[in-house]
C-alpha cells in the first residue's frame, strides 16, 4: 500500500458510513495547534460575535484541519477527488448549562434538494478541544439519514438510539448531510466549540475512491434498510442500482408498498424496484403521472426534516425511478414535456440523481432550464450540476440560467460551471458580474469559483479584480477597522 492510499477509508468504513451515516477521523495535528485555535475562536466570539460564514477567513488556520491527509483521505473516499468546500460554515458554541437542541436535519442552505440516498454531500464537525459526553457533543441518530421522520423531535421522547460524537481535540466527524442531529445538553463547566463545514462531490463515481479490497457489498448488522444500502454501495462503487438479484421481487407488491404508512417500507420498496430494471419503468411512470398537485406540494412546507422547506419531487415513484436508473432515462426525458409541472420537475430531479447514465438527456435538461415553472428550472439546474459534460453550444442556455429570476437556478448553474468548467468568454464575464453583484451570497461564491476554474491559465485580470474587491480581510476587526 502506498503512503497516499494509507489515509483512504477501507471497505468496512464505507459500509458502516452507508448504514450508520458517519465516520470519525483525527486530523493528527499537535495538541498545541488545537489549543491555540480554541483560544482564537473564543476570543473572536467574545469580542466580535459569531462571524458565521466568515469564520474561515477570520481564522485562516482552520484550513489546516481540512488539509490534513487523514481528513482529505476520508473526504476523498466519500466524495471522490476534486470535492468542493461549501461557502457555508459555522462555529457552534454549546455553553455550560445548555439543554441542547431538538432533533433536526440541516437544509441545503436555503436550497431545496430532494434527499436522495446517493450521498453527494457531507458535513464535517471539527472539535478544537477534547469533548466528552457531559460537554454536549453533537448527537446523531445512526441509520436514520434516509428517513424524513423520527418518532419525535423532542429528544426526551425519541425512541431511536442516539449517539454522541465524542472525541479528543482534532476529531473530525464526517456525517451524511441528511443525518438527524442536535447539540446535546452541556452539563459540564466548559464551553464546547464545534466547527461545522460542508463538502460536496464534483464528479460522479466511476469506481471506488477508497482503498477497496473488492469485497463487494456485505449486509451490515442492524441495517433496517438493506435494499437502500446495497443500492448506495453499488452507486459508490461505480455500478448501477439494478445489479442485485431481482428474483422474488413483485412489482404489484412493491407498488402497493410505495403507499405504505411506514416510511421504512416505502424506502425499501422504492429501492427494491431498482432490481427489476426495464420491467418496472412503465408501472412507475404511470404511478408518477397519477400523482396530483396536492400530493406533490405536501413535501414543500417547512418541517424538522426540511427547515427551509422541501421539494415537490420527494415522491415515492420518483425515488423508485431513480433506483431503476438507466432503463428509465428515455421515459423520464419524455416526461420533461408533460402537462403537469410537478411531473416535469420530478423527471428533471430523477435524471439528475441517476447521474451519468442519464447523460443522453442532457439536451432536454438544458431546454428545461427555460421552463415556465420555477421548480422545473430549479431541478433541471441541479441535474446539470450533477451531469456536466457541457459543450460550447450549451453556453447560451447556461447564460440564460445564470440570469434566472430564481436564486436557486442561478446558484445551481454557477455550481454546475464550477464543477464542469468550459471555455467561454461571455460566460466568464457573466460569472464575474454575478460574483460581485448578485443578491445571493452563495451565487456569488460559486460564480467566483467557476470563473477561477474557467480562466485558469488565461488572462485573468478581470477575474482577479473581482476577487480582490470581494475579499474578506482577516485582519480587519471592530478594534482595528482600517
């Protein structure tokens, strides 16, 4: 094994991450580094207040944590090479005597992603000090990351097994973005700091990006969603969801199970459909097209699983079509022309979740960027961010989406170009303008990222001017204004 590979996760780590939703590593930096960082964090929060997203430029040393081989190896194993750090990050202070939080999921920073089982986003929780169970560590509910409901969000009433993510200074807990989590009560006499960062993959898996022994999927003890877990493993390993044995899978029973009152039963049924391949496509398309607008909109209101609101494409038949994968692509592409906007939106989202096997639908998704319904444009722009593969001829549609009235469409389009840059001078000009003028801070960030990648090795004067104008100075504070 090479030194480079020694920091990657192994098969067993990936299997447990898939089923439990977390893995822990240690950054491996000296104890004095964490003590010094802890002191700087405490000073900044006491004297200036919480800098929010500016915690990294305010304390640039934090970057060293995420540059360490153990952390980079774990993130590469889960997200593939070239992953991106999201511009949202936050320092969470859990003070002595706190009662903790309710169980919740994080939203995608005011976006409305469907919570697919395929893991393209993670959160990383870093502790700059030793954290024991009495100090209010971040708690998670292992194995529930695919569920939009738990028994009760009130921790005193929740029956699912909880786990406090404890560890010595330098511990980085990498968790599935969709994990149920909370700050637990701090009954100690110490402040507990936790820095939360978010990361996302920039390319779809073509094979294992961890140190794989080619052992294949092995059912994990206590896994309550085995069909989901196996499908996610196959995707992580670069395969298709429909590779498992379809013997004994009844389409009629599975269709009925999609309407079951138990969320676990619905999820199992959706991913069991993946095993049926082509045979499952028409029944699922019929089920999707039979969905009413009211049923689609039921997922949109805010709730503990989606604090900023959900996506109308969180539909059982849509999940199942994602699991079927490539055999469903042609029918889904046709559904982008359906009369019902929620069917078009679901088709766009599913094509994005299928990923590269749906690349033949890219021209149709580009046309969907001009749909009259914002949900369709939003889902199509996210799908384009997953698929990429842009050509020069795609630039006009992408430029149009960069100017969309919906911030989510602009953000996802800028994100798509950050992930899949192309050489187009007019697009770069638009991105530079967005990086300093857009009303959305995350549009600005991804526009800046995309412009940087699209101008690498070329004349970058305009880009550098915009970047310097937007730079946050880490030395400027309330006590030293200029």
